[in-house]
C-alpha cells in the first residue's frame, strides 16, 4: 500500500525524484535518515520543554543543513529538462509550481527555525558568567 501511495503521489505531482532519484538526491535522503531524523526527537523535547538554550547550536546546524539541501532540489524542479527523463516530470510551469509547493515548506520551516535561533532574545542572549 505504501508503494501505491508513493506512485500515486509521484503521478499526481509529477515528481520523478521519488521514483528514480538522482544520485545527489539519494545523498540528501541518506543525510535526512541519519542526521536529520535523529535530531527530531531531541528538538521536540527541547522545544516542548521550553527554556532549553542548548538547542540553539544544534538547531542552527540542522536548519542550515536542510535549507542548503533544498536549494539544488528547488533549482532542479525549476530548471531541469524533464522531457528527456524516463519518468514523468513536470512539463509546464503550472506543474513545476505545483511540485515546488510540496518542497518549499521544507525550506521555509528551517529558515524560520534559523531566524528564531539567531534573532529571538531567549536564544540569542549571551549569559554572563559569574566571577569568583
């Protein structure tokens, strides 16, 4: 059933990267599986508990990494010539924008996390250490 769901998604949004991912996309999938996924429960704990300033550096690393990986993905969607690929890719601007709408939140959310970590007073305030 999951395979059918994946094939249905790929057909509906014309996303060939899900069926036949390029090598560079596979590298991003491995990064997500082994670097990003372990971060999720840690971040969920820190954000739900609140007051955990130690999450700042890991969140900056996570959000920068994810945002950086999305740049080539979005560029591929916008500029790649899918007419030469085996799988059905987006052909019209409307199809490209529809597929882009699936991936853009994966860029926006990390950018919001990065902005929060860098600009929110709770996370950006440097504590002064007491002198003895």
